């Protein structure tokens, strides 16, 4: 059995069964509007794939909170073939070990912690990107919405910082369906390290979308549009896609031809064919808004001179997740105000 498992892992795992497992998870996604944190969907994916794909990893002492606990026995000196690695509170060491596992093969290694702690891992992330290692860094608690833990645990600059690493794909899915689509892409193209960024808080499951797998694999796609959607584009990632949709529906009620673009991965979108990018974000749409609950530096490239960015530019504070989001301006009202300014200047 061990020899057969080793041979299967050397071949990359059972790809067909892995894809079937993802389909089962997608089919079990709750109805539109149901609250479900993206870390929970990701946990279901990790547990399903651990036994059939060549996925192997663990957590820096946060498996229960990041939802990556895998059934079975952990790795130990007397049990080197354990199903799960307890890295301890050693984020940098974990990232370095993941690189070593990826270099040795045949596994696709993953390691999880809170996004705010990704800074501890930067030297090893940089080396993994430099070598093109297919490591998956699973980061949960992705914004100031983590709430009462306060600013030490509320990431603000981390997403923007990770995007500056050449060769690192930074992915922030909006809901359960996007999480599954991200994993399809990761299994089909294991060609780079990935920072997979997930919410602690529940986010609503969005309406069913046609072509979501292709859209996510290309880094961005139109989630919804009113009429031709050729007057205004609102770009968002993660939990802010819901804010963008709420603002867009209000603007559509006022007659604005608006489209909402979910862009879970800027790097994948940049690598997509030019004609695909033009179909999602036509150059003719000058009025644009980007919204993300973190530093907004990366978004000015996509909104242009007449565009607006709704972002978090200062550290958070202690309070409920919703309170902190409101105090930092991540609200539907802020998106609406930014949209109106951009429309006026276009």
C-alpha cells in the first residue's frame, strides 16, 4: 500500500479523483446568500485532497483556526509518514521546510498561519519564488475584519507586500465557489508558489456564475453587470466583492451601466491573453473603482487617472470586525461615493 501510494504521489496524485472531489465540494456549496467563511471551504478541500492528491503540509500551531487539520496521525520521529505536520509556532521555519519538501518531491506542500504573520516568512517566500517552487501558503484572517484581536493581528500591508514578490501568485477568493475554482487551477498548473488568502468571517455565497473556473483561472472575470456594463467598473477581491455588488445594484437602480469584476489573482489576470483582459476591463471604461480591505497601492494600475481606490491605509484597532471595517471606510457607502467621483471625472 505504501509503495502504491508513493508511486501515485510521484505521478502527482490521482488527478481525476482530485477533480471529482472538488466537484463534490462545489455541488455541496450552500445556497446563494448563505454565510460561509472561505477558510472553511478551503479546509474541506484540503481534507478531501490530502488522501488522494500529493498534498502534504500543516500549520504553525493554528490548524484548528485556519481549518487545515487533516485526519490521521501527525508526523513524529517514530512516524515520519504522518498525514499532518505540526510545525510549531515557527512561521519562518515552516516556510523553509515547505521549500525543502517541494525541492525533494513528490509532494505539493502547504503550510498555514494568519496573514498578519506572513511577514515572518518573507525570506523563504522570496527563495521559493526565485526557484519557482509550487508551495502553497494558506493565510487566513485576511483583513481588519478579524476584529477584537486588535491591530497586531489585523493585516493591512501584507497583501500589498506579498504582491511585490516576483513569481509569487497572490490569490484572494470571494466565496466558496471561487475557492474551489482556485484549487482547480492550482492542481492543473503547479508552476509557482501561491499565497492563498482567506477570510475568518463568514461571507455570503454569491449567485451562481457561468464560466467561473475559466474566470478564476484567468485571474478576473465579470461577476455581474447592468445592461452593457460599459460606464463604470468596480473591481474587488475577497469579501469586498459583496460590497461591490451591493453598491453596483444601487447604482444600476439609478441607471448606471455598471459591471463588477472579481479579481482573485492580479498575477493570473496580467498573464491572461490581452483580448481576455479587454473583455473583462475594456479600455473604454474610464470610470473605475477598486475596493480591497488592505493597502491600495497595487490597484492604481487598474483604475487609471480617473479611478478611485477604496482601501485601508492605516492600522486597525480593537473592535468587532464590522465596526473596524466601518471605521476604516470599507463600506457600501464608501464604494458608492468613490464611484460617483469617478463617474464625474470620466
